[in-house]
């Protein structure tokens, strides 16, 4: 039955195998978040509020739980805000 539902996907490459599916649903770690934040362009403001990525990196240990919560909520609800058009 499942094969009948997914017949149209067979020509497309598989992006995740079964082993990687578990990784996809793991929580974002503090180390992963900080690493990604450090990879952003410096001296840029992602929004009009004037807060640069350097501020968030510098104060990471004060705001990490709020940022992680926001990331997880956004990731699990599949909703995001794109201010860049």
C-alpha cells in the first residue's frame, strides 16, 4: 500500500536514509547553535533592532536557553519568519 502512495518519488534521489532520520529529529545542542552563530557574517544586523550577531555570541551563556527554545519551537512547528525578500 505504501508503495502505491510514493510511486512518484522513486525517480528522485533519497536525501536521508533511515539512520539519518533519527539525527534530523534530535534537539539542537548548545555547541551546534554556537558554532552556527559563529559562522554568520560579522557586523551585520539580521533585523532593524540593531542587535548584531556579535552581541548574541558574546552574551551566549546568558541567552542560550531562550535562543535554543526559539530554534526548537520554530523547527518543530515548521514556521519561520523571513525578513529578507
